[in-house]
C-alpha cells in the first residue's frame, strides 16, 4: 500500500480512547466497524472511502492513544503511521482528530503533540449534546481560533454533524496546519497546564453527572457491585437458553420441512441422500443454533456499549491479580467469549510483552461462541429441562458452569505460566471509565449482521466441506442390504459398513477411556477444523434416526448416550484447543509456532484428563 500511487487523499482518523472516533468513522464511511468503550477495540486500522459530493477521500481509522509516546502495540502502530515510519502504510495527507466535549483536556494534550507533526488537521468534537443537556457550554468557535484549525461539532451516534464533516473533507486540500502552540520539547506537565487553561476558556461543564455517580456507587461497590455482576451474568446465561428456544424450534421445523420437500421432489437415491444428509443434515443442524449465537453477541454488545463492561474490568482486576494478570487482560479475555481471534488480537493493548503472551495463551480457554452449539446440543440431550428452586434453569446453570470452568482454567494456566515460563514484574493497571450511554440500535444492528455473516460463512465453507466429506465417508462403500429390512435398519447397516465407521473404529481406542464410541470420536476429531462441525457430524451420522422419528437431533442423542458420556464430551470441549484459525493467529501474534504448539499440547492434555475424570466419576455415581 505504501508504494502504491494514491488517487485520493488519505486522512487519518485519530483520537483518545472513548471519544467516539470509530462511531464517527462508521457514520462517514458506512463500514460496519466494531465500536466499543475500551482502549484497544480498534486493534488494526480500518479503511473506508467517503463520497463527499465533490470527490472521494479515503479514511484510515487508527487505534486510540493519549500521546505520541506509545506503550502498547496498537499505539505504536498509530505513531508509526502518523510519523511516516510504518513499513506498509503511507503517512496520511491530513488528520481528522476526534475529541469529546465531555473531557476535552486529555484530547487537547494529544492535539498539542499532533500539532508538532506539521500535518494539516481538522477537529471533530463529539458529546456536545451531552454537555448541553447538563446545562453546560462548549464554545467550538473560540476553540477554532485558539487551535488555528477547523472545528466541527458532531453527535456520531445520531449521525448529526456528519454531513458538515463530509463537506470539510471535500476541502481537505485547504485544511490548515496547526500553528506552534507550545515551545519545542514541552514537558507533559506543560502540555497539561496549557490544555487545562484552554479547557477553562472554551468549556463550562454544567451540572455534575449525578446519574453516573449514583450508578457507579452501586456497580463499583465491593459487595453490591459484585452481586450485581453475578446477577448480570446469571441473566446472561439464562437468556441464551430461554430467549433462543422459540426461534430454534422454528428453524428446526423449517429444516424438517425442507427435507420433506426434497424427499418429495427427488426420487430415492444418491442425490436425495446428498441433499438431505450431506447438506441439510450437516449444515442445517448447525444453523439451528444461530439464534443463540446472536443473543450471545447481542448481550455482549449491549453491556459493552452501555459502559458497564469497563466497570466489570475494574471489579475483576483484584481477582485477576491473584492469577498474575492485570485488568487490561480482562478485555481480550472477555472478547474471546464471542471469538478467540479478535480477543487474541486485542491483547496488543497490553504494554508488557510477558503479560500479553500469558493473556494470549489463556484466551483459547474462554468459551467462544463456536462452542455454544456443541454445549446446547449436549445439554439439551442429557440435562433435564427442570428448574432449581423453581427459578433457575438447570440447563442454564450447567451452561454457566461450563463458561466458569473454562474461564477459571484459563486463569490458572496464566498463573502457572507467570510462575514458570514468563516471570516478570507486574505492570500498573490504569483504565478510564466511559460515560454511561444508551446502546445504539444501529451500531448493535451492524454487529449482529456481521456476526450472522461470520457464522453463516463458516457454515457455508468449513462446515459445508466437512459435511460433504463426512457424507462421502458414510455413504461409501455401498453396503448390501438384507431383504425385508426397514429403511432405518438399512441406514444403520450402511453406516456400520462405511469408511466413516472404519476410520472412527480405528481411532476410537484412543478415546475409549473417555466413554466415546466411534461416532463421537469422529465428531470430536472433525471439530479440530471448527468446533461447530461436531454438531454437523452428529446431524449426518444420526440423520436416519431424525428422518424416521421426525424428532430433533438432541432428542435422538438423549436415547443414544448416557449422562456420563454427555458430561465427558462437554468436559473435553471446555479445554481442547480445536480451532486452526485461532492457532494461526496465535502464531502471528507471538511470532513463532512454539506458543500455539505448546497451547495445543497443554489443552489437549487438560481436555483428555478432565474428560476421563468426569466420565469415571459420573459412571460410578
């Protein structure tokens, strides 16, 4: 990119964390960029074009930072781009700096540093509406004269002011370079003094934000805050089951109708088998769990955008310190509950290399959304649908327990690594609390659409390929059929004589101590490409049972496997590192296959041991 000839101006979008930078970027470009309340959410620059009406300009959304003295990898990336020293990204032609009216002082300190780069600039000021709502004043006209560059007020979440910014972007060639604001080589104290004086000139904060103080008094309280956190998490897991059930049932019914339609339109034979078993039986059985994954990401997005999760990081900081981690690690670990890949990438916000490495190693043990279809299928099959104390769903409690087990094991692994391979002094933890906000329906909608595409892309690529491969293994060689046998008996006979059975039975002795038969073994091994493939594999292997009884797959499995076997499989999936993409990202972020290889070996050992203990105890009881 650096050596390419640019036909449009490149403008860097820069700002401190929590100023609404990425939100404004979304409003200008229409890109569905992840928006969050944490430093480091934008771990890689996002690119987008803006049609200004008078031509096009390119925006690059750089990671947030407080100064040009970078302490983490994402901040270093921003500094390199702005200074023109990045190996692949060219130095921008101009800077669109985003600052907020709620806390302008820290933003002005950053502006004073950016001004010394001698790059044309413009300033967009967010949250002016919030200041005015509390009876305050923000004088953007005076600020324009003081800074010597254009200043425009915007409300990024509502899209207000975005058109004015577009008009300014169309005139980027006439943007001014900031004048000399401070003497060369000013100290940080001098920059803050200058910023404080200018803030008092252009801003009157208005009434104190009593709402935030009142909420924080509760959610940050050592006792009540912890109880609120536990209640929020309990509601979180309960909602995943109860909220998704109607939609899941509707999708199951729809897939059943599609299979019936195929059987009506296509005569019996290899083609009908491929469509009903290879496609609908494999991919369809995974798509059923889309509602739960959407609810999971919806809840995470709401908690994140509201500003609550930053407080949760503060609450767990002391607990994480017991495991040798700091509060910053909470952010990538929490993000890994959606997907380990962005969680690992967001570990770049951790300045200390050893802390970052330990966090990356622990991240795959967080329960990502790919495990959710497996958990849901098995919990629905072997855990009774009853309530504890008439209030708490037993299935929801088991699901929560699996999440807790994964998180605790990740923290214990981090502690062991800190005590052995990655000893280092603890780094201080500082985190800024964002203001409480009502989550943006538009932003959450973008997130939901992106997650849906990601899930369906996986179902339509990796899982589809494995479904077709497994169909071939289960259908060939074609077994001879006994006269007078029922269709279900014929299907079972074909399965037992197939290549899939040969492969599963060959490998099954390795997993026999865990209670796995050859079918479970085959499903578990297929999960090393993508965990959701287990559900597709079971859907194909038991497709004959499902078609014969017209029952959901989880009901069929409830008859096939005992509670001990179901719990054993769940225990294996809690710990096993079954994602090639995650291992590739670990290699990229650590610069070596040593660490993902070590993580794979450690977690396979943990998974096998936990599964064996679980099966042994459950069988004896």
